[in-house]
C-alpha cells in the first residue's frame, strides 16, 4: 500500500468531506477513511492509538489532511515500532 493511494482516496472524497467537515482533519489509510477530527493533534493521536492497538499494521502508510480547498496541513507517515537497542548499546 502506498501513501499515494491514501492521497487518491482523500481527493476522491474531498468534495463530500468539505460539505460536512470543512476545516477539520481526515485520517486516511489506503482506501479507508479512518475518521475526521477537529484538530490535527487529535488525528495524530488516533493514528498512534490505532497503531499501538494493532489496528494499523506496521509500515502501513497513512495520510492526515486538512479538509479545505487550499490545504495547509498534510501529513504522510509510515509508522513502525521502535526497536529497543541491544544490551550495552546507547
């Protein structure tokens, strides 16, 4: 799954989202709208919780985008779990 797939999905639903949620933030994963949030921080937190609860597999690209004609905030991310350093390494 590519981040561009999430961007295409968002663009395909943007007109409908603009009618109900202007100025809010959409969280998109692949071809799925995960949710709409009032603040970008809320969308990021929801993404983090989904990832922590195995709702998003590691390496799944996500998009958080402002719902606006002229988008000023758009975040592409591919979450992975941090690997703990081996014993004795900083």
